[in-house]
């Protein structure tokens, strides 16, 4: 009986199984959270592109709306867009855009799912002189 209790040949096997399970759980968590970081990066680029369009055109209007529609198609994001100013923007005046969207992090399907609100801001200066 003493010999059986002192025998520890299978102990390493259990340790390896627990380690493999822990690594699998960490990888599953990373795979579920990584798309949120990608969405944040895309939202930042979305805001920068919109502001650049407003800078070049000197106004917030049809050109920025068309660019927003194009970016929605490219990125798959549908953010709420809020401008600090609308219409024509005089040379040297600043314009700012704020984008907000909600991304769902579902760790285990719908069971442990919760929304995360992402916000991106960008600002620029008009490059058009309006008479």
C-alpha cells in the first residue's frame, strides 16, 4: 500500500492536461476580444477619412455623406456621426467629428455577451476659402 501511495508516475500527465486547458482558454479569449481592437482601429481611420474629406471640400455636406457611405461599406461599421459644425467651413476654421458605435463581445456565445461602446474623434482645419 505504501508503495502505491508513493508512486507519482502519472502526476506530470495531469499537470500537462491542466496547462493545455488553460492555454486553450486564453487563446479562446484572445480570439473573441481581438475583433474589438480591429473595430476600434477601423473607427479611428473612419473618423480621420471623414475629417480629411471635410477639410478638402471645406464643408460638411454631400461629399462627407458620400464618403461616410463608402466607408460604411468598406469597414462594415455603422457608427453614429456627430459633427461640430455643418455646412460651409471657412478657411482656417476647425471642424471635429465624433463617431460612436457599439461592438458586442460574446465570450461564450450569448451567455456571457456584453456590449462595448467605441468612440473615435478627429479634427481638422478647412482648406477652402469661401467668398
